[in-house]
C-alpha cells in the first residue's frame, strides 16, 4: 500500500517524529488523531506500507518518504519508552502512533513547492481535511522521482528509477 500522509508544520518540532540524524537509536514515530475514523485508518496500516509525507500550509511541501515498520500496538510501546510530551502537543495526537523508518528526506527549505512536484510527476493531489490519502504504487514512485532528495536509502527498492 502507498499513501500521502499529511502532517501539520508543528509536527516538525518533535524529535521523535524527525529522521534520526543523531543516531540516538530511539524509534521514530508517525502520529494519528484519535478522532473519527482516523484510529481505524491507523490500525489498518501494515508494516511495509510506504507514504510520502506532505506538510500542510503554510509549508505545502513533500519532505519525507517513510515506511511503516509496525502496528499501532508497537507504536504505543515505542511512544511509552520516549515518552511523548502530551503537555506540549495537542492531546488528540498523543495516543496513536506507528513506528516508521525514513526512506528519503529533504530539508523543508530545500524542498520544491508541491505544485511543481505534482506537475513534474503528473499526479493529482489536493490536500484537505483527510489525514492520509491512498495512492497507487505508480503515483508514489512518480512523486518520489520528482524530488531531488538530499538523502535516500539505496539498498531498498525505492532507489531512483532509470
């Protein structure tokens, strides 16, 4: 499965959501709201699911490609070991987590505008109130290829297409 995961710019202020540049060995997480259908959406995501991470306005950029590495239960266990600071993050986003690994990253400042990426990729995407939008493998790879990543995994099948 492939998707586009939307995150708020505030998401970038929490170390456990960011790439492990310090090699501290702590798990990295993706959080989900505990409202509406979002908890069920998170529980349906299986290890190996890949997502392009889109930061919502005012940023409006794709900055990461990630792979889900475990279940919501594994995410809860990892979050308990960090711990996630629920006193500084909205409580709605402090209960449901998935463990992830980063497949590719680009600095927010260096990342191209989302409209340029989508035009180059030939993919239609209109962000709205959904937390995640499922896309095809072909759309995922087109978006991936339309970004000049600063870092990406070369031993995985996400490596640049010829």
